[in-house]
């Protein structure tokens, strides 16, 4: 864990330098990052109790009181006693406070636009997705983002081979032989591709590839589902089932009468998906440490 701690601390030092947090005033203003955050929270509503603000930002009561006193002197906030409970203090931004925050907000947006301007669109998507991943992991909130299913684009087939190799090595210990098998399947798909009877789909979450599946011709009456994969970070969102359903619908529309697939008994998550979509186990054969299976369903 120590190496991870060191890497995170190094990133924190890098990023605070990028956004200027270490400067005495943020965004060329006399206000600190904490003070700007207080103004931000106050800008989101008309009035807010001091205790609520303190709990939200986890601030010391004395520190917050001094900060609000400075804001009041600068004409940015107005404080009054709560009508419901005289012991409580209610704070709101003045017109001058709202104008000050609007200036800060625009400067912040301009700063980020400046950071992103030299960055390619693909790298912007990667950056935003990575930030979302950080939030998800550290707040322990599951992903609930919508996903899209689209046809493969240039670069996707290489990703399919790469992620099969990485994920199945990490989760099951399968080595380069398995990765080479996937590479051959992909190469065959490209070399023999018949757009009328074969297709592939890529799932995306927040602009990042999250899964894939392919439908290929086995013979004139039989289609084969191949290379179903869902990224570990996006499992539980229904992507796997949706990909399989898309493949089955395409096979039926393309005129096939039956669809089959090959899998292994250790892939329990994938087997549950296949069963839910109507596939049945029709053949199995012992292999080295697992059982190879063939599943099928009529269309």
C-alpha cells in the first residue's frame, strides 16, 4: 500500500500546483480556496444556516465565524437570526456577494478551459472518466451513469484484444495463449466480415469503452456469439445482458435460425447472462482446470 500512498500524494502535489491552490489568493482574488467554497455553497441557495454550512464543509465553528465576519465587512454576506430559532444564524449572499462569486465562477471556468484547450477530445473524455472513477471509489457510490451501445470504430478491435488479455489474466490467470486466441478471432472477423450477417458492438460509459460483443457466421443457419466482455468497473449496470440481447436480435434479423456460443464454466457471471437471455447448455468438455461449454438457443 505504501507505494500507492506515495503515488496519490505525488498526484495531489501536482494537481494543487496546476490549479493554483498553493497561492495565497485563488484565481487572482484575496480569497482562499476554503473561502471560495463557502461562497459557492451560499450561491446555491437564498439562505443557509451557519450550522448547516459548517457541517457540510466540516469547518471549525470559530474559523467559519471569523470568515463570515470578514465577508460581512466586505459586504458579501448578510447575517441574521433565524425566525424559527433565535439561537441559530442564517447567512445569505448580498448582491455584491453574488457579483463577486459570479466573477470567481467565470475565472474558474476560464482556467479549466485553458487547461483543456490543448488536450484532444479523446483525452478529455479519458480525463473526465478518470475523475468520475476517483469520485466513485472514494465515496463508495456505485456507478449509475447511462451507457451507449455503438458499432466498432477504428481502434476498438485492438482494445478488444488488449482488454481480454488484461482482464482474463488478472481474474483467471489466463496467459498469452488466450490473448492470441482472441487476436485470431478478431483477425478472422475482419478478414471474412459480411456486414449483412456479421456485426459487433461496443458499450461506452462516459465516453470510455466498457464492453463488447460480436455476432459472426458459423454456417448459413447458425450464428455465433463471440468475445463478450464487460469492464469490471461497469459490471452491475446491465451492460452484459444488453450486449447479448443486441447480438441475438441481430442474428434473428439476419436470417439465422440458431445462435451458439463457447464459454468456460468458471465464467459464472457470463453464464447467468446467457441463461437469462434464453441460451441453454448443450455440450461440455473437460479442459485444463475448467470445463469448456457450448450454449445455444433457437431464434
